[in-house]
C-alpha cells in the first residue's frame, strides 16, 4: 500500500483518519493488549461516515432520532473510542482513552453498552452487532411506520468484519433483513482478507457479494481507503430500498510492519514498529497527542448534527401532548399505565373461571389483553407461532407492506431473532418478545447472554418447557435449560404454574427495565392453582406459600410450572395420612433470592423436610434443599437425571417417576 | 399436482414411493402425532436415492464403507423408518413402525442415534444434520486420503429442509464444505416452500441456488417428483469435485388435502382425508399393509449393496495385519495402546520439571505426545489456533490439497465446528477435538448438547476459561458456562489445575467411548501443583485430596483449575495460624459423583468447614457445600456473582475478591 499516495491525495482526510490510527496504536501500547489492526484499516471508512453521513450530535448523544452506529467487529473497540473522543463526547475523555482496558474505565476491551455514550450495543462476540443492527432497523421502521417520518427517520450503520460474516447468526440476520427490505440498514464490511488464523481463504472462499445479493441486498464494492468512493457508496446505499452492504477493500494495520498479515490483528506494541508507522504516516506528535487543527475538525464533525437535532425536537414538540407522552413513555421504557390494572383484572377473571390451560395458552391470554394497551410490544416467533401462542388478534404482521404490523415472522432463526430483539430493545421505543421451544434456547444462547449482560428487558417466550412436550423426544425436551438460565446473571427465569402466575410473569417482564425475562411455559394443560384472587403479584416474590399445611407442618414441597400440580396432588396424599404439608410455588428463583431473609425464612422455615419437584436437573435446587437446616437426610429431589424420551407426556412423567405418589413417598421416606 | 400423471408415468416407482407415504400416514395416525408432509413430499427422491445410488446393505448396516444417509429434516422421521423397514433392516420391524413415538420404541419422534441401525446421527434440531454431514464427509476424505480408496470411498447424502437452510449453522457448514471441496457430500434440498408459519417467502426470499453457488457448491434444480431427473441429478453430483446441492421442487403432503400448505407439516390424522389420499394414490390396502411385490422390490434394494460390501471386506483383508489392526481399533473407538504409558511418562516429566504454564499450553504439551501415537485424532480450532494451542507440529493441515493433514482450520464457526466434530465422531475412524474460548461454547451449545445426547466422545478444548483472560472483558469471560456444562447430562467438564491434571484429562477424553469432554483451560500461567508423580490418573476420580491438613483438620478448601493455586495459598495462610486445612482438587464433578460413597466421604468427610473457590457462579457447588453435614453456617463460596469486567487478570481476581486472603478469611469466619 502506497501510504505516501494516500497522504498526499487528501491530506486533511488523511490526518483525521490517522488520528484514529495513532490513538489506537498509543492506547494498545499503553494497555499492552488490544486489537490495533482493524481500526487502522477502517479509519478511512469511519472518518467519511462520521464526517459526511452519520446523523449525530456528540453533546446530545441520546437524541432519539440519531443514526445508530454499531461496531460489530467489537475487538476494534479503539475505533469507537477514538471516534467518540475526537468528536467530543463528553464522557469519552482522553484519560479514558489512556486507560483503555483498565479496571473502572469506560474503554473496555470490547465496547460495553452502558459504559460510554455512543456505544449502542455490546459487541465482541462476533456476528452479534450486525444481527442486533437488523433489530435496530426493524425498530426504526416500525416506529417510523406508526409515528411518521417527522419523529423517526434514521439509518443504522454497521461495521462488520470477516468474522461477523462467517458466524452463522449473520446469515439469519442478512436473510431476515433482505426479506424485510430494511433499506435504512447499511453494512460496511471490512474486507481485509485476514482472520486470526491466517488469510480468509484458508477457511472461506464464499463470494460475499453474491451471498448478500442472494438474500436481496444492494451491494457495492469499493476501495476502503478512498474517501470519494466511500462517500459515494454510502450516498447510494442511503437511497436504495434494499439493505446495503458496502464491501470495503482495506488493509489491516495499514502502514504498520504487520500490515496485511494476521499479526496485524493483535497487540502492536513494539515501540520501534509503532514509531516507524507514525513516521510513515507523517505523524510527528507524541503519544495520545492530536494536533489542535485536527481535533478542531473532528469536533466540528461532532456538532454537525446539532441543527438536525434541534429541528427534530421542534417537530416532536408539535405532536399532541398525549402522543408526546406516549412516545416518551415508550422511549424511556416505562410500563403502560394501564398494565397493572389490566393484569389484576385478568387474574381475577382467571381465578374465578379456573381454566385448565397450558401456560403457553395462558401467555396468549395475557398478551391478548396486554398488546392493545402496550403499543411498544413487538411480538414474534421463530416459525412456531401456533405453538408458542405469541400472536394476538390485533397485532398485524410487520412487513415491507405494513410497517404498522407488530408481529414478526422471524423464520427458523432463533439466534437471529434473539439478536434482533436485543437490537430493538436497545434502539428503544419498542419492547420485543419472541418465542421458540425452550430447548432451542441453545441456538439463541449467544444473544440471550448478551441480553443479560447488557441488561435489556427482552422477553423470551419459551414453550414446551419439559418432557411434558411428549412425543417429539429428547432433542426437544429441555432438562438442563432451566439450570443454565438460572446460572446466568441478571436473568429472570420464570416458570409459572398456571394462568394466574403467567399473567403475573408478564407484568414482571413488561415492567422490567434492565433484566431480560425467560418464560418457561408448558405445552400441556395445567389446572388453575391460584383460585383465590390476590391483588398482589405473588410471582414477583419469586416463591411463596401456595398452600399451607393443614395439620402440623412436617413437610414442604417446592415446585415450579407444570410440577406444581403434582406437588398439590402429593400434598393431598400426605394430608390424607395426617402429614401436614406446605406447597411452595417457586416460579422465579432469582426474585425469591432477592427477597429479604425474613421473608425467605417464612416461606422455607427450618424444620420440615423438603422435597423439590421439577421435570429438569437438580442443580439449581440444592441451595434450597441443602441450605439452612435442610440437610441431605432431610431433603430430596424428584426430577430428571438424564435426557428425556419420545412418548406421550403422561407416560414420560410416569416412567421418569415424576408423580405425586413418588413425591409423597419421598416425603415419607425422609420423615 | 396431477397425481394420476405421476402414478401412470412410472407405476413401479410410484408404488415403492407411495409405500413410504402410506406407512407415514398410518404411523402418524396411530400415534396421533408426528410429521407427515415431509416424507410424503420427499418419498420420490428417497426412493430413487436408495434404489439407484445409496451404497448400503440392510443386513449389514454397520459396514464401514457404506454411504451415509442423513435425514437433516429430522421431523420427517417416518421417511427414515419407512426406508429402513422396507429395505429390510432387521431391527426395524413393522411392530416398531406401528409403535412410532411410543415409550421404548426405536421409532422416536425424531431419529435418535443408537435407537435403530441406519440412523447415522440424531436429528430434529434443524440445521444439525446438514452440518454433521460436513463432518462425515471430512472424516471420509481424511481416511480416504490416509488409507486409500480401497478401504474408504463413500458418499454422504443429506435430505435437508427449508428450516435447515435458514438456521445459521447451515451457513457455517456450507461455507466450510465449499472451502474444503467435499465433492462426496450431496445435499438433497426439500424445496417445498412451506414452513410451520406459512410459505417460506413469508420469512425468507433468499435465492438458495445463488447462495450455495456463492460458497463454491455445484447446484442442480430438479422436479423432486420426477424419478429420471432425480437419478440424473444424483449421478451428476457424484462426479463433480464440489459438494453438491440438488434443489428438489416438491409438494409437501403430496396428494393429501393439506398438500402445499403449512398444515401439511403436522399430524395428518383425519381418517377421511387419509382415506381420500390413499384412494388418490391408487393404494387399496389396509393400514400398515405393503403389498408383497412392493415389499419384495424394496427388499431387493436392501440387498443391492451385498456384493460391494463383500468386495470391500475382501480388499480390507488384503491389507497388512498391522494396518487392519490399527484401522479396526480406530473404527471401534478404542484408545491407542500406547496412550496410558505416554501419559504416564508425560506426567512424570511434568512433576519433575514443575513448569508454570497455562493449562491451554499444558494441553498442547499433551497433544504433542498424543497426536503422534493416535492417528485417529483430528484437531482444529474456530480461528483461535494460537490461543487454543490446538495445533501440534506433526499434524499437517487438512485441505483439498492435503487430505493427509489432520488439523482443520474451521474458521470463525464454533457451531459449525461442533456439528462437524459430531459428524466425524459418528462416522468413526477418527476422534475429533476442536478449540474456541469457553465463553463461545454459547455459540456451539446446539451441537454440544447433541454430543452428550448421542454419546459421541468429541473433545472441546475451551480455553480462556474465566475472568483470568483479563482485558477482553465480560463478553469473553465465562461465569455460567462451567455450571451449564455440569448441568448437561453425559458431559465431562474437566477443569484441570495444572499440566499433570491436563495430561490426565486428555487420557480420559481419548479413552471415552460415549461421553464428550469439555476441557476448561486457563489463559494464564499456573504452577504445577502435582509435583509428586503418581501413576494413577487422579483426575479420573473427579476429585481427590491434593494436600492434606498438617494439623488437626478443621477446614476443606475445594477448587478447580486456576483457583487450585489460590486454595493452596489459602491453606498456607491458614496452616500458619494453626488451622489444619485440606485442599481438594475437583477437576470433574461428574466423575467424582460417579465414585462410590465411601470414596466421596473420604475426600469430603463430615466435620470440617468447607469453602469452595472457583471463578464462576456458585450453583454447581451447593451440593458439596451444603450437602452431607455441611450446613449453611459451615460452608462458603468464593467466586463470581455476576459478569466480569475488562482489566488485567490480576486486578480482576483482586477486585472480585477471588484471593487466597479472602478464602482464608472465609474459613476463619466459619470456624
């Protein structure tokens, strides 16, 4: 690469872009770790994007109708931090840049949502950012369709690397984006032909241009170091009705000794090589030093969007007060005002009617009353709409023809769905929920973990939550999934026992501001166990006394979901023999553990023997079975020890011993 | 669709194919559940494949050089069961077909590996079969490259549906197959334009032909109900050097009232509609009845490969005795004879040298001595070769140019790698291991669960196994992953403390016949704690006394991996204060739990307080902390309660309180 030619062709651009390169080199050298090559290669693209196209206001970074910029190749985080610092984001000080990858700094190894303004999503696990971006663009299209261009009308830009495109989730995302004709989604592919193990063609010879076109994208190929080509390509991408992919041919670690090699990825900390690169750049400044004129040019870029922001605020102010209020509520993630009353009314009705329904059906019953009062909800399913019961009558279908529709057919793309939901929630103004079978949480794990890590309140509607799904067999029967959702920090795993608890679960999910909810719902019908109406949301306490012992309390049976019915049956058997038995419903361990100790001890007092019953592995239950005074010889578990099998559900419960008789016998064995 | 035309065009073919259709309809009606439409749509393709191309011998289903047939669209399991019954597989009796989806039957809802001969892999979770198939084809190519065409030379056929192609993992698989030029892989796509939620174009308008071509595949489009076109397409696919995708335009639920609709997927149990379909087919027979001439034609197909099998056996017998012995050992999955002695020698050397190395490096040290004596190993990494330390000097690189190479550059495709490894292990003759960061087990979960469910002994080399990876931050730092591997049935999660335990872990992994191993390995250097050489594989006991209390035993500290060093430091601090402390290394809970009770009580006797230390969540430890006599007030845990952070590793351990001082303090607090 002829650096001299680049320098002289457009000196002002060169200096701006090279400020990114040198900040990256200096920060990585200071941290003695980090990825240098990608920011150095994509500095030109990012510079043109920020200078000429990205709609943003560095001093008002949360302005709702800003363009979104997502660094899917999150390892190149110094590209992001450099841009934020240079354009004048107030929290991104030079001190923060100097503390790259250090404890307490907002400049983490990979961009972490919530650390710094301007980081729209957490990236680093490859393929996530580009897939989140599809959700951003869908949220934008949905809100634009419903609230008009005056309020919502912006682009979503993504920088993605080879790794992002190799990860399978990206195929799910690009196919979905193509189908949905997300014309305001623009992906800038860092086509540098280098991965960690070597050149890309060591592992991949996919023609990415053809692949994107096959999924309905507009594709342009450019020299990623030529500002005019970059500018022109983005201009064209903005006007096409298709999502756009701009293949930017670049040189990783441009101008460094490691240029165009897989070594160019990593920590370029050699002082001599660093100095040589700076000399080649014509950059005669100290570490972290940006000449005043270059910084001034960058800061001017940071203020470029002020007028647009002000104009948007003026337009927003023109909307009716009620519309402003609704939109503001949705933007800030507040639950609908009517939610609490709506849920209470539904609970009262259910307690009176005492229907025997699957909790997946109960979830639909809740959504039928929620969706009309919650315009922020956007439902969907990964091709299991009729099984997940996620589509209610009034939603309409989100499509290029109807952006007002609020139901998304995601296709058979659990990972892509989860990533898109993260993107929608991060965009704001909408609150996504989406369904699949609980077992296929496995496919979505990569994004579900990020929901928890970022603290975005998406709702996973996971039906067919145990061997109770029956004949489909062990590939479809979760046994370890409840455990792993509970092991994941900042995740509500709620497994409601009946339609009342399901309604309560939805109230929790829709009121959550920073925790995702995974609902584990049954395929099979379950009786209403909460036949006495209570205004209070008992599920929000995580666990509670569902039925008190009639005689002297000798046993406590804990259960969740479909096994609460079994616990209640076991209680009957035991009480008939004079064994006073309390039943504790434990729909959400995380919420129970968050209660104060006094409450927890009231629900699970020392003394009685304890048996837990759940059609899953024991691991998460040990703390309740063995803790406090519940010693090994005072506690037992009835559940699964291995994988399930294919047979009708009732047969499976019988064969795996998850029965009331077995639970009652365990209690008697312990007494 | 003009059924009459199909019937008359080729009556003999029609009757054979329709035997599949009617068995499917009858079995689904009997079970009152199951997927009918796919077998009805793909019956013609399957019939031609089995009749004219598939190399198999129904009476000798395990013959090593048979072609492999994989039903990636596993919900259409009745297609498989029909074919196996009709061609005369001895275990697939009519009784089994009649017991479709019932307890104890080999005819599970989805094809389960190990249930019936001819089921080469468990399918049902979409996208897995096609991705396994890439592994099958790689194993075949590898063995063919090394042992010659006389011993190994067969095709891998796949029937895949729209769902398989939408799942992201399929993109990883097809790109890998294209890059590796797996010419003997032939995918038959059931292009019926129907998913559960509606027509495919509701969610996807990807041009699959263009997409496969973009990844280097040979593609043919045909009418999937025309036997001549099917035959011709397969013939062409067999001779191309590229992997082949045959797009078979079909009608789901052909001839049924639900034909060409999403209802055609599901349980077509309506008796009138079933009768109408049979009438349209010209099928005048009772339920499960196959006319004798049709059955005879099918059974002839089942014997078609007998001569080929016999010829193969004759060729195999010509090989040298040592070659036969080696190949037979590899086929049956026996560990190399020299393995035990090799590991012992390595352990002795390590105990003497006492190196301070990361366990990922220790893993490489083990592989350096294992790979030369274990020709069955095929290593690889998802683009983290240098970080996972998976490539040893002698392996060579597997590629179209060098099929003798035993190292696979999988690219940034964790899920595709895991699925391919399952396929290789199922093919037999090879034993795959592959690496990524432990955190990215999330991406591979779908296939890792299937390793466990199928019981295939693949090895996952998961490095960077905690906050100890440092600056990359929380997206790369597993905290819940150890818990979920342990929660998954039939999975060895081994987290070795030093190079000796790592060597022992490899012996376990390579000796395993029906359990996958997940190795959790450190990025950071760890001292050798096993400085006293023992012949016995202590890791195989799961947990053991690493260091006994010097004074009166008042405390037991349990730890794994990188935290064993911390436990040993804490012991020192405590012993200095006269508190006798035992340290238990617990590299594999599953193996420890499998020991007899007497052993477990010897290692973890009642009495002393217990503290566990692991840089991960507590969930899996409760059983040891709270069980036996270890009550809440006698036990504590030092580990992670939430996600990690970006900073140098030492800082993170300090900030999260995972230190020897803290462990020692916990012990003192409890005493």
